[in-house]
């Protein structure tokens, strides 16, 4: 991550924002084994170093993560039945356990979406599972933007002010 941050420091502000957007998007898809928490913390610090308003990072990160996680959710809605019916999955999770999980996902989607913010690496898999287990789009989209917006705003803002404190 240090080499990436050094490279980003050499770029103009627009390219820094685009690079962060791409990184958080790919991480939210589960393609890049990275932690969006660290990336958002770095964004907060970069907002000080590159004189980029933290709001720019917040908007870009929110849109990139929302787009990636929405894609993962709909992948679960579309291909989830095949995933759950696969012999690989059925050997590892009993039907009874799966029904309990499905009931929890469908009755408490906000708890699931809030809880996955605490477990960074497994976020794409939990969101895929939520789509696979039939969480309705209405319930997903009623909780997801609020929780995601709070999470992104909090991390970028805290590390922006920490960066200002350390730089100043």
C-alpha cells in the first residue's frame, strides 16, 4: 500500500480522485483484496496533502462503493439460486442453517448491512449472500445508502482532521 500511496502523491488531484474511485470500486466488488477502511482513511489524509476537499472524496467513494456493492447484490439475486443449490455450498451449510440465516437476513437487513461495515474483507460475500437469500431490493436500498453514507463520511472526515492535525 505504501508504494501505491507514493505513486498517488505524485498525481494531480483529478487523477488521485479517479484512482481512489477505481480502487474502492474494485475492492467493493471483491476483485482487489484490499480494505476499503484503509483506503478511505488514506483518502482523508490525502485530502489534506493534495488540498482536495474531503467532500470530493466522500462523494466519489460513496458512488464507487454503492455501485460495486449494488452489482454484487444483484449478482446474488440473479445467480444466487445456482450458488445455493451447488454441491460445493450444500456440503458446507445445512438446509436448516440456511433457513435460519435467510430469516435473519430478511427480518433484519439493517443489522446485516451495519454489521458488514465492521467485517471489512467479507463485505462482498455478505452482500452476495443477502441477494442470494432473497433480500428484497426495497429493503436492501432502504438501509444500504444510509449506512454506507454514514460509514464513508465518518472515515474520510475523521482521517481528514487527523491529517490536518499531524500536518499542521
